[in-house]
C-alpha cells in the first residue's frame, strides 16, 4: 500500500503535528501525516482561542518563521485583543477568540494545499527501529510505513484516561479512543515515561444564558492581527465575550461533590497545570476567596455553543450542573457537554536534544504534550521546530536551534530539555530573561531571515520585513534629527503635565519621556507630514515608538545577551566524561551526565549545577 520511503512521518494532527507536517513538507521533504481521525485535524480540544500572555509572542514567532498558526488564527478570529497594553511593550501579548470549526477547517485546507504532504487515517501502534535509528511506523491495521524520520505528536492520547466524577474511561479526547502501544515500546527501548493531567470545562448553550447580568468584554477598538504576511486582514467586526463570577453558594455546592471527585479521592494521581487549575482545585487551594472570575467565550460566529473559561472540572456532571446554575447569568443554563479531566502519558523532555530529536533513537522527534507542555501555542512551536529539524536531518543539512535571546521558542525548548518538567509546562513572559528583546512586535525582524535561510519563510516575507525595518529605522532617525522650538513643543508638554523646555532640542529626547506618546508628537506638523510622505502604517509607527521610548532598555539587554552568547560559544564535546572531574559535586556530575549539555551556558542552567561546578568544568576544559 505504501511503496515509498517517506522523508518524514508525523504522528498526530493536533497543533504540534499540523505545524510539523507543514514545515517538513514546505521544506521539500516527502511527508506523511497519520492521525486517528482526519476530521479532527488541528482540533481546539480546550478553549477556542489562540495567543495570550507569552503565548501570543510564540504565535508571532511561528508566523515569522513561516508556520501556519498565525495565518489560521487570523482567518478564523472572531475577536482580537492586545493584552497588557498598560505595561511596557515587552509584556504586550496578542490574543484572538477563534471560531472553533473554522479554525480546524482552515488548517485542513492549508495542509491539503501544501505540496509534498500525504494523509492517512489510522492509529500508529508502534515504531520500526533498526540499529538504533527509526525506520518507520506500524499501524493498528498491521500496515508498515517506512520513513527516514518520525515526529511523535500524540497529545493527550497515549493511554489517555478520561475522568468525570467517579466514572472513568479510556480516551484521548471526549468521543475519541486512546492510543496504545507506543508508550510500552518506548519504555522497552529505555525511555522514561510519566503521567500528567489536564482538564476542560463544560460547554453550554448560549441561548440559555442571561448576558444582561454579565460584564461585556469587547475586543480592541482598533484590532490588529497575528500574521506579518499580507494574506490576512484585521477584523472589521467582532463578537464580545462576557465575564461573571462564582460565589460562596457556588463553592459550597461544588464542595458537596468533593467526595466523588477523582482529584480528591485518589483516582487521579498525576499533576495538572499549576496555572490553569480546575475550579475544585481553586476553591480548595484558595479557600479565603469568595469568588472567582468566569469568562464566557463564544465558540464561533454562528454557533450557540459557549466555552465557560475558568470552570475546568472533573466533578460529577450533576454537581457541575447544579453549581453552574447558581452562577449569575447561568440560572437557566443548558449543558452541551460536561467538563472532564484526562490523564495521559508523557516523556520527560530531558531525554531530548535541542532539535527535539531523542537521544536514544536517531531520527525520532517528540513535540507537544508528549514533552510535558500544555497549550496549543507551546505545542505548535515544538511541532514547527521538530518538523524543521527532521527535514534538515534527512536533507543532511545543519540543525536549526533557537537560542534563549532569539525567541520565546528558544526559551521553551531550552527550559524543557535542560530543566525538565514534572507538571504541564506553560510559557510566561517571566520565563524569558531577555523579554525586552523578544517582543511580539519584532518577531519578524528576529526570525524571518532565519526562516528564509532554512527554506521555510518566503522571499515575499523577507521583502516585507526589510521594508518595515528600513522605514522604522528611517522614522527613528527622523526623531533624532528633528529639532523643535519651545513654542511648538511646550503646549503639548503642558497638556501632559510634563516639564516645559527653554530652548530648541531634538524631538527624540522629548518623545522618550514616559508620559509622551505618538499621538502627542503627531500634533507636530513635520511628524505627520513624514508619516504621510513615507506611507507609514500602524505597524511601523508602533515599532518606531518602541525603539525611541525603550532604546536604553533594549541596548542594555542586548549587552547582557552578548554575554550569554559568549558562554553558548564554549561547546562541550559530545559524550564528555564527567566522572573524571572528582572536584565537582556528585549531583552536578549525575545531572550533567544525564542531560549532556552542548554548551557551558546550557550546563549553567541545569538545576543542581552550581557556579562552582561550572568553574571547575571550565578549568578542566582548559578555559
């Protein structure tokens, strides 16, 4: 049936698998995407949204490299918000509410329009391994498909177990069976595995809700978009979300079901996401709080199905229903489906290289929740990187790795393979020590040239990025060159309660003041004329404002990043024998031997490796 040897086989078609397949195929590798149900490609298993704090930066980075998530997020969006606008630009994070059905459809259409990509529906039950290298996969129908590399993106399907109250049953997602066979084979090969948990809230009938009792949450007045390409446009109309709260009554009703909760009666033993706890976990851990926010999110333009964000639960369905009916605006709620928790297998990511290739089996890559992460965006970025590196390996080209000072994706992967994770990993801006450099507005400057170099981002994207860079640099220089007289600038300064000036000076210095913004300086005729003359769009104007107002912070962080690069450049030979360094602590030797860092910089980030251990290592290496 399959008489060819594929360059890359991708197992699973969630967010990680879809990006992996698209990347490998677009880089010229013959690619096969195998999934248990082709109707559920890129399914939004949980919330109908993309982006958010730090996650929005990841989507922008995927787009800048030439991935599909940003484009699909734009084409299926029903609302756009830029979060954290009250803070500095390093914290700004784009987010969209998505039309769940359109999101999956648009992903499928883009994948079907991708050359070099084939599809097949079946469950992969095992891998073909020859001489320590992956050579293909076996399916539940007994079919063998040969390949030079394999990317596993199994999500929550590996021995998945769904919990609703005191009931549990096998499944990778509601209505879909679990995947079996792969974990057992990998463990036999010497891999370490573990169990994790995640959960999802009930979906309800929006027609049964009283929105007049809730607080409306509209999108931005001037919505932007995710993709840097010209394929998509910002929204011209949007759907609102709504907010309401739980109460002490709701909490009391939920507590009535705690004795039947798998969270508390011992049925669920694995750890769930710390930063997205279930409602029962919240009221148990934060007993002093008498209410919690609930965000009511529509699932699309036309459907009446609604996602109850903040009410993730595995309590019995009758308890869920009774408690939710006591929430303001939910008095007459009708359920589409109850919330549930799911346990699944994962493989501690310290077993991977920076390329996401496994250390034990050559040509085998892991991406997404199999690595212990949570979230569509984290999964998609890993899929993209695994697909890129699988393709590069087959083509006998250099590997592609992003550093911590180059991308949030670099931070994510480095955290996973260096530190590992015992609970579902979620990206935050606080995880990135160079977040002033890794802003959502400049992901194209940082990554599009790299995406083009490996054959993923198009020439058109590079030209758009170069034009944006050129115009924003020109606009910054304009502010450095333009002198303004006191009589021109002082009325603006007085209006903003900012100290007036006594003599002419460069506009750059005035614009850099924290309480002066672009709208203020655009009142100066020369500024507005420059914008019109050079046809500067919102993206370029925003980029210029950031470069002017935060130039000092950006320069300082660049200098710090340069120091990191110097440590990254000190490479540790592969299979380095740490047992010979007797003056190093035993814990450090064990950790270094297990993780096998590739550089001194990575070694310094391993938990249990002290600065003194690094000094000893440098001396031993003759540095």
